[in-house]
């Protein structure tokens, strides 16, 4: 008796999307085809995740009909209402595997706008079929997943882009040029901060039993994450604060803010990380550390070695209302950064302050902006700037693999590894053991030493459990 073709295909997707220590499954390139079309044709795009940020990504890629939205997928019909009305002729699915199986011949490229824990599984399945991919930030939930997608983009020769649109902005290119031209001398410290979280975080895990809404496939929403009961406290956007699904403040804003210094200073793999976190108190000096969620605030130190002619440096991340010390060069009434956060570069010859995406970059003291001749960008500007980020990817897909995009996975993958390294430190800090007397001890509160090539913490083995997670079959 013949086996069901659909079930075989879905099992194959799961097998190919699962990853093991040491690499990913590789299908010979000639079997897959190149997955791009002639420049004169329209790009056929599928969207996995049809609501939330997809309501920006899909229209920008569609660009008033210059290209096609040919398939839509969302596990929650409530999130897909607007997209389905906008593109009524696009077949609609709840399971991305079924969509890729049934619409494979019609799809050239896939935009992935799901919760963080599903980014890698969906993207890899599409890449293995030779489809170009655009994946929202952070690129992945785990460090190992970021390394996997970086390798897969090269292996499958598809055009890629991460959704940190500031990487296509003019300001990023200007800051990169100024720093690399030596305006600040040797940069040794960078402070980066955000006002996130803007969602509940650092709170006890939700409790209670609730009926699953008829529009939602809860099993598919959980996807690769461990099985748990449905609770409305997890969605639609509150998942960011829970470790099984989201990446906290770092994942939400780190790929935007850290992208600028990461490029300008060619950071590469860090060598160590340490953190301290804000705690919730439920009584007189009674500390509640919830390992199911990210903390309400954190301060994280990430150190980098010498990189060619660049000296060793430290990047310090702040979130949840924590701020760096105000620079002496900044006048008392001058704003530090902007509402959403900011960054300060400290070098041997001076300091530079900027906002999100490197906006309003300013030498300190600010009077130097009138006294200094700053070089023009040595990097070409992107048409449309940050708002042209999706269209840059669409046009590159039509030209094929090797065409430049601002945040292709060769750049976005290592950047994401650094961002998620901060979360590894947070989760290690939260990690606790019970000693012989029954008291809790927190051995993760230390500096963690990182071997980037091996993707391994070398001085605290329990931390390595946060480098790579196991997928649940679903």
C-alpha cells in the first residue's frame, strides 16, 4: 500500500529543518535548481506569518503590484484577515510545510514573519527548496540556528535578507565611514541601550486553563517549542518576553542598535560575556527569578579580541530603563540618545553619539559637528533607505545569488550570534542549582568565555545548553 505523499513530505521537512551539532543536512545543489527568475519578470513571493510585522514586509515587497504575493500562511486566522483581503487570490495555509509542498512551483521567495522560535525552521525548509528568503529580526532564536542559516545561504545559493531595515539606511553607512576613517581614533568601548521591553517581562509564568480559539492552531503556533497549555498571555505579540518563543529586549532591538557598531568595528565573534539582571521582588527581600521568561532589565558586557588593526574592545548593552553614564562632553540640557535608545562610541580621540539605526550621529561635545569636516559615505546608499530594505531584497532575488543585500545572512548570521550571546548570558545567570543543604546557588553569575569557532562556552558547561535547543516534533 502506497504511503501518503503529504505525510512523507512533511516528515522530510522536519528532518531537514532539524539540526545537529556539527552542521546541517545538505541536498545537492543541482537537485534544487537556482530558485530565481529573469529580471524582467515579477517575483512570486509567499508570506509565512501574515499579520504583525508582515503588514509592513508584504506590502513593501509587493510594491503596488510590481511583484506578486502568491501564497499566505498563518497559524492564526485572526492575524491573517487583512492580508487575505488584500491578496484574495493567494492560496492560504496554516502549515508552512503544506504551503511549500503544494505551491513549490509557484513560489520564488519566502518572507518569514513568525515568532522568533520558528524563524530557522521555516527559513531552512524554504532554502532547501531553492527559495530566496527574507527573515524578520532576530534572524534566529538560538546561536546554533544562526550559524546554520549562515552556512545554508551559501550552500543553497539563495538571496537572503534579515529584517533589520536600518542596515539599508543612510545613517548606518555614514557612521561606519566616520569610524573607519579614524575620526574617533581607536574605539575601545561602545554603549548601546534601548527602552524595551514594551511588553510584560520579568513576571511570573501565566497560569489557568483556557479554551483555544477556533481560529488558532495551537500545536502549529508552538511548532518547535516545548508543549504547553494555551494561554492568551503568550500572543499575539507578548511571546517576546518568554524564553521558549522570543528573544527579549536584545532580540527585539539588538539587531537594530548593535548592527551599526558591529559593522563599523568589524566585531566578529566575541570572546566573553557577562551580565547582571533586574529582579522581581514578591516580599521583603524575596527574589523571584523566573527562568521561563526574560528579566525586566539587564546590563550585559560583551568583549571582543583584536581584529587585524582594531584594538580589543567592549560593548555594553543596557535595557529595561538602565542607561550608561552620561558623557562629560554632553551638556546638562542636551538629550542623550533618543526615546527608543541610543549608542555612544568611545575612542582614543573622541566620542560619538547616535540614535536608532545610527540616526542623528553627533560628535561629542556637540559643537564639534560645526568644527569638523566629516567624510562622505564610502558605502553606496540604498534606494529608498531603510524603507527600501524589502525592495532591495526583491530586486536582488531577480538577479540571483551573489547580488548584494544590506543584511544578507553572511552578515546577519554573525550579528545575530552576538546579539543572542547576550541572552545566553542572561539565561546562564538565571540558571540555578540546589546544593547539598537544599539552598539555591547561581553558578551562572560569572564571566563566560566563548570559543566562537566551536560555538562553545569553555568555562561553564551548563551554559552550553542555551547554544542550541532541541526541536519538538509537531
